């Protein structure tokens, strides 16, 4: 039985042109590190445990990717060939294809990797590379073919003759090698070139010189192979990937009003007939039902949102919103919150780690933290749950069908039972039993005729 496909991701380089403290692979595209995007693609293409070559600030990459990967250390960055070499200990004795990809091509999806492996197996070549025809090949290695049209090697720009520089077929640095030949060739690479580096590209000419075949997979959609070397290219990659994701959602029946200002992450599912208004960011692992209306200017991260939900001008993070919930404008729904069916959270309301039942109304200027609120309860404007005593957080439990008058201060721990009422402006420090009215403020006094008596006194005192 042959081994499963192996995969190596080269991510040890410093990424000097990023001008950043972070290693290049950790720069984010749609909220995910580039190297993780590649790792996911590899796994989807059938690589059980990709090998990541790390070097410059490699511990950060290891921390970000975690288990599920093998790590090979390249302490000194001596080139892509040397990087592949340090990974070779993990593929000793393999007899299967090995994918080798750079850690800076974030649009490279599993489909292309799968196609590459299929082409590799069909052609029985020893190496298969993804290439692309470009208008401007500047910066890329050029694919050099012999008189018979067979791939004879790859020449890096700095080592190329003017004639070679005019070649428009470029190397994407995405390869599929037969493991045994890769293992024999890597130790023989030389660094006699313009950069004094061991080039992985030289493995290709070495295979050709041995009389073996090198196949190519010409990728028409050039964007997929786009390499990111600086922040401008990172922004282009982000834009391109965003466009692809938005298009898929649109084709699935989601109405995206302005794709250029809609930011949807990779792990987001959205039902049909949902409308997404401009400047909406949907991130993390999020599921959204159908017939929702989200945005404008809204951020939703790692949420479960049922159908028929409206969120506008608001932020919702790690929360569950049941059917028909309305949030916003200007609401902040924080982690651990569950909003029951048809509940409404209005303007300038913050809700943290709280469970609100069905048809609860919290319409204005309120803070609800560490609370549970029963069905049909109305929370008046300006209500604050005082959940923190300076040391620990306390719980507020409010029953169903409760009416909390405006500007009430609910000092936790506190229980307010079903059907009770709290008078506006109360500071409530004791539990309220069911069906009771709680008053927590001074009673109003009215002094008839007091104002004119006072004014008269003041006038005579000041001789006016
Ligand atoms: C490389 C290819 C070039 C190709 C281009 C496509 C070589 C010599 N050249 O050039 O033919 O057209 O990609 O984008 O392979 N890395 C290491 N260790 C090192 C050096 C690099 O891990 O010692 C990693 C980098 O982190 C990066 C990847 O290898 O993820 C590619 O390196 P980079 O310097 O970006 O190569 P290019 O100049 O783009
Ligand atoms: Ca590159």
C-alpha cells in the first residue's frame, strides 16, 4: 500500500518586503493567517498532516497553527530548496506524491492542489508544477522549455538572460513531486546563483537532466496563484478572496447590496433571501438563516443567527439570536448572550452573557450583564444591571412578564419574580416577589406656591 499524499508548506522566510515584525505567513487574509489558509487547502486536498517549515519567528507560526501540523525548523534561511530539504526527514521512505507550496499564496485552494495531484498521477511525471501565463512576469521564475516543448527548468529573474526574461509562463512555486526523486535531488542542489541560495526550482532542471518528465498544470485563473510579498499585494489578495466568497453567497441566493464593502469570512453560512447591506463584516464560524437583514455598518462574529433576524448599525459577538430578533441601531451584543424569538434590543443597549427569553423588549440606553430575563418582559430605558461589586460578578434573574420602569438600577445578586413591576427611577437592592410593585426611590413631595414665595424672598434680600 502506498503512503497518503504528503505536503510541505514553506513558511520560514522573513518576508522582508512586508516591513513587519510578524512573519509573513501570519498576516491575515479575511481574518485568517495566510499560512493557515494554505494549511486548510492542503488538508482538504487530502494531506493528513502538512509539514510546515518554520524559521523566522517560527514559534509564533507554531502557536497560531497548533497541533495538526508537523514542524520542520529552518534556522537559517538559505533558500526554498534548503527549506524543502529540512522538511525531508518527515517524508523519508515515502513512495507517494508530495505537494510543496509556499506559505504566501493565500488564494490557493484545495481544488488546484487536487487537480495538480491528478495531473501528476495521469502523466506519471516525476514532478508537476502549476504555471500561469501572465502579462507581466516580473519577479517570478520563468518556465524554460526545450525544443520539444518539455519543461527543462525554471530560471529566477535575477539569473535569467534577457531572452529568458521575456518568457511569460511563470512558476507559481506550487509543486507535486514524487517523494523518492525529491529526496535524492534535494541534497545535491547548489547555491551558485545570483542570490547564493539553494533554489527549489533547481530540482526541476535536475529532474529533466535525469531524463525524467516534468509536467505542468497551466492555471488560467491567475489570481489563484497570486503570491503576497508586501502589504499592497496582501490587500489585493484580500480583495480577490473577498470577491470570490461574496460571489458564492450571491449565487446561493444572498442579496449582497455592495460586494466591495461586504466582508464575509470563510466559515460563514448564510441562508437565501438574506440581505446584506454595505459595510457589514461577518467573521468567525457564523451561521445565518434566511430572510435576515444585516447591516449597514454591522459586525457579526462567531454567531448563530436564525431566520428573519434584523441587525443594523450594531456589533454582535459570540451570541445566539433566535428567529425574528431585532438588534440596533447602535447595540453591542457581547459573548455568551442568547436572545429568544422576536426579542428586541434597541439603540445604545449593551447585553453581556445574558439570556433573554421570547419577545423581551430592551429598547433604549440599557446595560444588561450576567442576567436572565423571562418571556414578554419589558426593560425600560436607562435600566442598568449592577453586576459587579468591584470584586466579582453577580447574577440578576428577572422573571416573565415583568415591567421594569425606566432608569432603574438593579443591584445584583437580585431576583425579580414573574409579573412584578419596578417603579421608574428605582434602585432595587432586595428581591421582588411575583406580582409585587417595588419602589426604590424617595416619594415625591409637592409644595404648592413655593416658587413664587421663594422668588419674592430673594428679590427683597437683594433689593431688586
Ligand atoms: C519563488 C520561486 C519563483 C516563483 C515564486 C512564486 C524559488 C527560488 N523561486 O520566488 O520561481 O515564481 O516563488 O511566488 O523558489 N522560504 C523559506 N525558506 C527560505 C526561503 C523562502 O521557507 O530560505 C519560503 C518563504 O517563507 C515563502 C516561500 O518560501 O513562503 C517563497 O519564498 P519567496 O522568497 O517569497 O520566493 P519568491 O522570490 O517569491
Ligand atoms: Ca513569494
